[in-house]
C-alpha cells in the first residue's frame, strides 16, 4: 500500500527509538496471557505482573482456576483496579475455556469477544501475542498517541481509532506499531509532562 509521508516518518522515528518492542505482561501458558490482559484493563502491566505470579502459583491449571473461590481470587488481585469484577470474570473465563474449548484459548476473534471480561482490545492483544495475527489493538496509550499525531480525532472511540490506524499503516506493520505506540506513550509521549524536546515527529503533534 502507499502510505503518507507522515506515516512513513512516524514509522522511521519509532523504529529508530524503539527498534525492539514486545508485550510486557509476564506469562508462560496461553491462558495466562489472556487472563493477564483481562486483568490489565485500566491498570498498568507492572501492577498485573505483581499479582499474576501468586495467582498462577496457587491455581496451576485452568481447571483449578475454574473451581476457585472468587473471594480467594479477589484477595490475590485486590491491589489492582476493578478487582472484584475481574476476579469474577477470570474464574468464569476459566470455566468457559475448560467446558467449551478443551482448556485452550480460541484464536477466532468473534469467539474470544464472547468470553467473560474479553472485549475487542483484549481479543486483539491475545490474537497478536499468541497467534501472531495482524492486529492493532487500541489501549489508552495507543489512543493518546493516535490523537496527538492526528491519525484520529479527539472524540474517536477505540474502534474508530483502530480502523483509522489500520488504514494509515501497512498491515505487516500493525503488530509492531501497536507495541511501539504503547512504549512511546509509556516512556516518551506520556500523558503528563511528555518528553517533547527531542521528538522528531513533534511537528505532527496537536500539542506542539
């Protein structure tokens, strides 16, 4: 596909400062990744990585988690946001994976979004990470960067932003770009006090 000079410059700059990027959630099994992404909603990856070792140590299989007492799960993950709803979701998610999908995480996005606690972003991250699918999930960092660089409008919802980014960038760049936008938003173009001084794409930014 032909891409704009702006998109080309953004890719070049992100490849320069963030050549190697990836998921920062820790996991060892496919379902652990899915559960970690569910837990990460409105919470930092760092916070999730602090609770998942204890969670997956106590419940060492999907079957054990499916039979867990929700109150016990709440106690383990109570340091993260929305922990009560998340505890209920991950226990019910485990039940569905065991009963309907032979204890395996399905790759089909339409199936994933039917699971407890799994929305479009969580399904996209899971497909990107586990199945190397061409996905460009939009979290708060991706949304902020897309809006600041005027790839999306101020009031766009995540699905709108995802569609616009997919249209602006080649499909084979989506996965890496997702991670680059997250890292750029997390460590450079932060919500407060962004590091604008040396940014080579600042001329595209609405806040310049």
